[in-house]
C-alpha cells in the first residue's frame, strides 16, 4: 500500500481515504434505483446508476404488448433513455457526495 501511495504522490492516509471514498461511491451507485418509462404506456425500466447498469429490470405489461412491435420498441427506447438520464443525475449526485466526504475527512487529517 505504501508503494501505491508513493507512486501516486500521496501519503498512506490520503491513499486510504481515496480508496474508502471510491468504495463508498461504488456502493452508492449500486444501491440507487432509478426508473424511466411510463407505466400507463406499458413499459417501465428500473436500473442502478452504474454504466453499464449492473441492475436492470424491464417491465412490459399487456398494454405495452398491445402497442405492437414498433410501438413497443419506441416505448422501450424512450424508457431506457429516461432511465439513463436519471442514472446520469444519480452519478453526479454520488460524485458530489464523494467530494464532500473527502473534503470533510481531509479537514480531520489536518
């Protein structure tokens, strides 16, 4: 660990903080559940904030199936795009939280 920290020009304590912050952010991204689509149109998507998603659930109801191949394809693409926008916002929020955590911990280090 000392070698890795030295290679990055950091103290071991700073290196450990960085690893801890990254781990917290990864967990935050994994735990987020974001959605897209329109249940009234018969297609919804639930995903985490990772890119690519580790958690992805696509729900198609009978209403969605009734749209036919082209209609269903259009709604599915729209739902995936919606969920991707939400995931992007979630990643931004997680990054801000990580930076705030690092800032607070750096103050404690002195």
